[in-house]
């Protein structure tokens, strides 16, 4: 290729209008070219940005490198099999193209189904790995977005290309290796896809601003923005809606081509609805009655109810055991802890720099942070700081603080460099100082990785899978199981539909038997069990009728024991995690059965010493849940020593539970009195 001389390049740069200008650390333009140019309205850079100039191949190669690097990290720490809660439900829903809980996530289900056709590995691992693909892609596009942001708004801080590359890598480490983001990329969940959608929306918005600056009136990036936004509504709409005020401010404050004109708004609505058409999956699939058909959304009203999760919205309210101020405090402690102390302080440095030098950009990120953090402050009925879902809600906040971390590093490195130049040190000493400070800041960017690696490493975590197998494996053929625990119900569904294990077992969620759609679903799944059951029965009446029907037809019937089952306690015998229902009333358990159950419980207690178990908050909750219900069963049977043993084990892991404390103290006193 013919080389172009530096002189020719400079002549072309001079002929282009407006002229690029040098930027100081403060962000103010210097030189005669911009001396008389007034600042335009909106979030505009103070330098010229060519929107039609394509990315250099080096930028795209950087994106590919970032994708490969983080995909390798997420693959290395990916959960190998079924995980807890919604992850297990999504495995089952993807396997049979079912409809999970609202807002039903049609985008994730369809993309997951396409990915499931890849050869090798189990479905659960493929969906866990798919989350890593989404997470790595979002960081790859985030890298391109950072380049555009840094070069657009902070050109005075990015003169050194090598320094810019190092700061970019540091920013991505902070963004991709904090626990909230990392854990979403290694289990089957919708949040990493949501992070990718958010970054694509931000990328479209920034490109639109660049075209506005260059007086290009084509709103093509806005059309793409609203289409992606509508498509994203088919994934996790609450998170995206929380970012909408910030994006509206971004577009309105930089408007010069009539963003709010009715004609444009109509076009945006069309593209948005086109993206939302992904929800047509619900009625078309519900008509075919899949085995998992939450809400049975066959009508437009049911589709809207499912898409907007209206039943959950009606339950929103600050009926809390503590004040809103305390909830805000706990939420921000959770957010700050994702970065560890020093990276978060550097993020605050970047935020302060934005406040001083780019106020409108500061307002944009402030709206983004406040709007997104409100999803974990206001919406949940109960605040659980260790909830992995809560941490998935705040990915836009994570990206925002990661960006401000990069700005803070750029500002500090530039300031340090200017101080070194003013100090007139020798060239060798100057270079050494720069290397030392670069290593120092780079080590700070690795603090989230060092802090959360063990916690986020799920590569050997098969606890949920083993739990489900332990429940299903000892059951007789064609057994009927009543579950009163959505976590276990999802795990068993993933095993049966996703892994094809024990499809002969009928598993029903007792808590959902009051819902009409669930009764219709289970009637089609298990017609023999429901054959003589009245169609209008719901709730506990239906539960008791199904148990009786199962016993009369000689089906092995098992159930989880709950507080409301005291009248059934003498008809139930322990069988591992479940209890088998018998036809006869029995006040005592056989010694052989008791020994077998106690051995099973002892082997379960030994898991407390497992390091993987100790790092899994969901496994710890399930341990408390299981041992508590064992203790409850023994207490109501009058077997107080066994009850005390189980309640005490639960209290070891949940020492703050006042209910457990009362039960343990009462049983100890009772046994002491009996001994005396």
C-alpha cells in the first residue's frame, strides 16, 4: 500500500473542519482554532469526533482479545452442572421450550434453545457457558465503548496510547471480575445477557451523539437503540427500565434533530414494538401446553400480565421490618463491596472529575446509578444482600463505576506524569517512576479478582445436582412427590427435563396447586393421577385429594414436611430428604428405619466441612432449611433429642434466627427437666 507522507496527513487534517485541538488535563480546549467556538447544548465532546470513521482493525482485534480472555476465565470457573433456583428452572424451560416464571424471558429461552443444539456436554453446562459468552461479549463491546468515551470526552488524558491500553485493561478487570458480574457469567441466568443489551444500548446512544455533533440528521442509531430496547424487554425488563431516565436525558440534552418530534417518536415506538414482538413466543408456545407453562399466557391479557410481572408489581411496597434509610444503606454497602475499597475510592475520584469537567456526563451516570440501584432498594419485598439475583440487577451500576474507575486512573496517571515532568528527574528515573505507578494501579485493579476468585469459582460446585439426585434416586418407579420448596422443584425439573433423569417420577409444587394455570398444567402432565379429581379443587383440598388418590392407586407417595402437616405426622416416615406417606397411623418408627435416617442425616451434616459448601450461600440456606424441617418433624413426633440435634445444626449456620434460638433453648430446658 502506498504510504502517505506526514506532510500530506497534516494538510488533510488542517483542511477538515472543525479542527482537532489539543486538550489539557482540565478538559478545556486550547489554541486559536476553538477560541471563538461556543459550547453547543448537550453532552457533546469539546473535540471533533468523526462518526463515519470506521474503527481501526486494532480496536476490533482488541475486542476479540478481550472476549477470548474473559471467556477463558468464565469457562475455567463455570458451574459444571445444575445450579440453584432460577438457573435450574431455565435449564428445564430451555429443554422443553417451556415458559418460566414472569416475565417469562422469551429472548433468553429462544437463544438458549439455539445454543443447546451445539454438540458435546450436558444442557446445564452449555447454558452455564452461554452466560459466559454473553458476559465476555458485553466486556468486549464495553472495551470499544470505553475507547470511544475516553477519546471523545477525555482526549486530553489519553495522549499516550500505551497508557490508554493499560487503563482499558484495568477498567475491564474491575468491571468483569467483581463478584456481582462474575457470578452471572458462570451460571444459567438472564443477567449477563442483560448486561450485553445495556452495553449495546449505550453504544448506540454514543454513536448517535457523535453523529449529532457532526450534524448528521439520520437517526439510524436511535432506531437500533429502540429495537434493542424492545428486544431486551423480552429478557429482564426491570433492569432495562431502570436505565431509561438516564438514556432519555442523554438524548434530550444532545437533541438537535428533533428527538421529541411526534414523527420521530412514532418511528421509535414502531421499532420498540418490533423488538417487543419477541413476546409472541408466549401465546404460540402456551397453546401447545408445554410441561412448564407458567401462567398459561394464551390471551393478550395474560401475555401482558406475564411480560410485566403484574402480580409481582402489585406486591411491591415498603412493608419492611426496617426503614427505607436502612435499606438504602445496605444496598450501597453491597454495591461498594463488589469493587473492594481502593478500586471504589478510585471510582469516586473519576466521579469527582466528571462533576468538575463534564457535568452533563456526570448527570447521565448519576441518573443511571440512582435508577438502577432503586431496583434493589424499592422493588423487593425483602432485602437479601447475599442474593445472587440482587447482584445481577445492578450490572448497569457496575459498568458505571468501572467506567469512573478508568477515568480516575487516567486523571491520576496524567497528573503524576505532569508532576514527574515538572520535577526534572533524569529520564531513567522518570521511566522507573511511571512503571512503579502503573504497576501500583494495575495491582489495585486486580483486587476484585484476588478477593472473589474462590467465591466465584463454581468449577467444582455440583451441590445442587447432588441434592436433586439424592432426592430422586431412592424413589420407587412412578412415585409421586409433593414439593413445598421452589428451589428443589426447579432442581428436580432440571434433572427430569434437562438431564432426562427419572422422568417416571411425578413432581408437583404444592404451593402452586392453588393457581388455576398450574392445575391445568399438571392435569395434562399426569392424567392418571388427576383422572378422578374434581376440576374445581384447588390448594390444600386438591393436595389431600391427590395424596389419597395416589395411595388408593398404589403409587408411592412422598412429600416434604411443613409446619402445617402436624395432623399427618404419624402417617409419615422419614426417607432421606422426603417423607413417605403411609395408609396406617403409626406412633413409633422402627429402629432400622431410624438408624438409616440418622446415618443419612449424619452424612449430610458432614458437608459443613466442605470448603465448596461453605462458600455457596444458597447451599448454606438449603442446609438450614432442610435441618429445620427435620427438627420440626421430630419435635412434633415427640423425638426431642433428634429435634434438638437438627435445630442446633441449623442454628450454627443461622445464628441470628430468633426462632431457632427459641426452639433450641426450649428443647434443652425440656430435656434437662426430663433428665432431672
